[in-house]
C-alpha cells in the first residue's frame, strides 16, 4: 500500500520510526511541489530582481533589481481584483546592480536602505517633500527612460529620484555591498561587503561622515584615516563576505558567511587583538592557514564560534563550497540556518552545536596519558612531601638516568599526536614531556620568514603563475587519471576547481596588464624582453578566460558564476588586447567560442557573439558578423571566417590513452574537417527546442553515411563538442605560452620563483 504524504506525517507524529517517516522521504516528497501555485506576478522591473523586503506593517513590499530601481508594491489582501499594486518607483542613482533592500524599523515605513555593486549604501525617504537636492545623472536618466516609454509605465505610480527622497550616500565600503541587516534602532544598521568588512551606519550622520576609501577597490590593509573603522574586518584575510544576520532580541550576536568553509559567529561585546597584524605577518589564502592562523584570525575579528558541515575544522584545497546565506531565527535566537553553495542547508544551535574552531583535544601544555596527567596534576596541587627516602644521585647520573628521548607525544585520550618530545624524569619521581619542534614546523616558519621579504606584487605574480598551473592540471592532468569515457560527472570537481581558479585569477591579470609600465629609453634587448613578457601575458590571459568559460559549460552550475558571469559568458578579446595575435591562435579561441555559444543558446547566440559590440572599434578583426546580419550569416560569413584560419593540424582527444595509435588519438584529422562537421551539427536543432527527440548523429556516423536526424540531444552534443573537441582545442592553445611557473611569474611582474611542487606538476604536463 502506497502511503500518502499526510499519512506519513500522521505516522511520524504518532511516533512511528519506519522508513516511511524518515525526514528525507517526507521533505523530498513531490506532493510539496504539486501543492505550490503562483499567486501573483509583480511587474515593474526591467532586470533581475535580487532583493525583496516586507515592511514591518506588512502592507508594503520593496524590491531591488539589476535595473538600479527600487519598486514599492502595496499589499491589499481585501482586494478582489489585484492584491498587489505598484505605487512607487525610485531611480536610486546606483550605477550597478542592487543586491539588498531593507525598511528601517520604527520609521513608519518611509525610510529604505539599498546596497549595490557600486560599493555604495543609499538611504531614501519616500515621503520627503523638500525636493531641494539635485538628482544624480544616473537617477535623471533612469526616470527619463521610464517616462519616455522605454520600460513599462503604470497608472498611478509615483516616479521619484534622489532629490525627491532626500537621498544620502554612504561610500566607505571598498567592494560590492551584498547584504543589509537592521536592528531595533531606527538609526543604526549593518552591512557586509565583498571587501571583507562589516560596517555599522548611523542615519543621523551626513554623507560626508562616510567617504570613499582612498585606496578604492583593493585588498590593501594600510590604515585609511579617511573612513571610520569597520565593526568587523576580514580584509587582511582576503575573505569576501556574502551574508550577515543578527537577531533583534540578541543584537550582540552577529553571524557572517562568505568565501570560507566556516560560518562565523561574532559577539560585538568582545574586543579583539590582531596579533598577526602586530607582528607584520603576511597572509596567504584561507586554504593555506594553519590551525594557529585560524585561531589568531578568530581572536582578531571577535569570532566566538565557528560552524561548518559535520564540524569540519579546516578548509581543504578541494573545498570550493562557500556560504550563500545565513539567518538567525527571530523567534528562537539560539537557532540558525546556513546554506552552502554546492552543499545542503544546515541548522545549528548557537550554544549546543559543536564549535568547528575547536580540535577536541586538551590544550594543556603538559602532555601525557590521562591517568598519568591526572596524577601529576594532583600531586602538584598538594604540598610536596619530604624526599628523604629517595636515593641520592650525582648530577651526571640524574641526567643520564632521568631523561630519555621519546618518539611521539600522547594526548589526554591516550592516542599518539605524531609530535616529537623529550621526557624528563625528576628526582621526586615526577616526569614531564617537553615538546620538540618538528622539521616541518621549522621549515614552515622559514618559509613564512622568506615570504615576509617578498613584495606584494611579487606575491600576486606567483599566485597567478601557480593558479594557471592549477587550471592546466584540472583541465588535463586530473582527467587522465579517470576512465576514458565521456561521463562528465566524474570530472565535476576538477571543472569546478578550474572555474574557481579562473574566476579569481582573471581580475588580477587584467589589473597587472592595465597598470604595466615599460622602461624609459630601453635598449634592443629590453624591447625584445618586454615583447616576450607581453606576449606571454596576453596568451596566458586568453587561456585563463577560455578555460573558465569552458569549465563553466562543462560544470553546468559553477560556484562563483553569479559574481563573474560577465567574464565567462563567452570568450572575448581583452579590452586593450594587442593586435599581434597569430592566425592559428586566433582560430583556436574563435572556434572554441563558437562551439560554447552554440551549446549555450543555439545559432542565434553564436551570431550575436561574433557581432561587434559598441565597446570595440569597427576594424576589430575578431567580430566578422555585421550588426544587421540574418541567420544566413552563419554559412556565408562565420564558417568561411573560421575555415580561412583553420590549419591542417589534427584535433587530439585529451581523454585518450597516450599509448594509442595516432588514429585513435585524433578526434578530427584536420581543423578544417572539424569546422565542416561543426557547420553540419549546428543545423540540427536540439531536442529540448524541438518536438522530435532522436539520437544525436556523431561525427563517426556522418563519415560513414549515416542517416540525418531531425533533432539531437543537447547533453550528448555537450559531451562531444565541449568535453572532447573543446578540451582538444584548448590543449592546442596552451602551446602558445610558456606555462612554467618561472616564466609566468616573470611575465606578471615577479622574479621567476618556483618550488618543488610546481616543478612536479610541470613535469606531469610535459609528459
């Protein structure tokens, strides 16, 4: 007998422990989705809606969008025709997407706060009647566009600008402001930003009290006297903050989440001391932090507890999961839920849940077995007895007999910790284990000392060099250890890692390329050297962007796509790319670009991607399709454009065993043959866009005269054209720059540093 959802809920309430009352079976039941229905659809925005907020009275619903407008809907539950009515739209003056919107409490639902990607926090009074201030250009243009009919116009809607709302602008954040959280006060609120800082704002202060930082959008940790100090700062630790939460009944507790494994709980009543900053230590990425570094970071940022799935203490290099949202319960402030990207949603008790920052071992400096440790402590607490019965020994004999080396330290639970110690036995019968520093700890401190004398620009260049090597390993080497099949799910972790690396490297590479300065009055040797560095920088940058775009398509749901989607939606030239790109290298990236655009959205998207945008000159060689082109341009313009640049070199199968014969190592005999096959494949619509679903005709079937099909499976096309052909093209493009760590380090401003680990990866890539 099949039990319905409600039968299983009843059994659970009656205390049944059967398999029908398990949590996964109940909350994963399809009945929940079937019972959902769309109640209302609210218009008024022309971009993605990123933020919603109800007013305290429950009569107003505010929304913020990518169109930089703030809309306010009135909720009328008693209305029989329309329960929601758009009453007010505000041109906020933000220049980038709005990520968070909040009503200020105790303001009679008239004061709203917005946070956006332009690093600004703006405050609006929608009932303000002064109108004396001058609106910004962005606000004026936004209102003019709506009133000219470029977006929907609604009857009875108030169109307000900054001047109409007495807007104030707080600019003290150095990066995108992601979330706002209000307190019980009508004047104070908190924000968190991707600059790693939490700031508290006071509405009684003017805009001039919160100016923009002098350093702008940077991770610099130098003191900036121009802005007020933050309430909490992870800026030194390079941690983006995505979410913040606090409870009105316990406002001293603040929960934070971002680009780290742990959800941090802070207590604003506690003061911190940044010992790492005091001693001038340079910091690495969170995955390289030691236990001691994590402990000092918690002390410096007033972190009192950490929460992670299954109490995981350390963030591993393979952990790509980051926190997207956290919320402390308003009804029960000791409960909190946290959502990890690529993970589940977890519920924690702020008091009873295990602290991920604790190692569970006894932290006493004296180490021994549990029985021995208790006896030593007990005997020391007592008054020392006379030792007249103890046999007297000479100092030499005492040292010889009373001390001996010990290989491992035993913790309080009786298990070996793997650390070295020297056990000293005193004349009174007691003993003590003195820890001996391991060779690994000594080498770690030596590396930290060496890192201290390396400039920040040299550190960044070395990070870029190692990051490019990591992308190469994830795209090519890691996959060679797995079975030679087209199951892309086996490579999901590698593609997610490659995408995360590309997303973090590309902004740093663009910044270095943009700020690069050449020597004055150079010699011929200097000129040639600088040309080689520039060529290597440009090729490495193109490879990183192409790898990120390809791994995005293969991973299907990359972790950081929401943050850097504009860089990896398609392969495109750099803003100031040098014109010295070789014909064959240009073909490889253009062909890969066409393949990925087609797999994303079809032939129309391909033509759009090869149409010149307004930001590039009309003579740019990488946009051959005219702006007024029709669908015929694919066969008449794009395919001839690719064929002219294609060579007679084969496209290799990255996944094939290298000991195979040459015929089995090649996907296509020549690049021209690959272009012809691609032109034929594009003409077959995808099954999810057609009413007919038939198997995809592979290149082997086409070469043997197979019958044509009316539709192809998108997933199968992705496995062949992206997973096999795309990676083969990318592997050919990799030959256009020197991927060794030393050369990449030099190209981006370093001194050509390398280490044993990177040399081993380079050897694997060269094999």
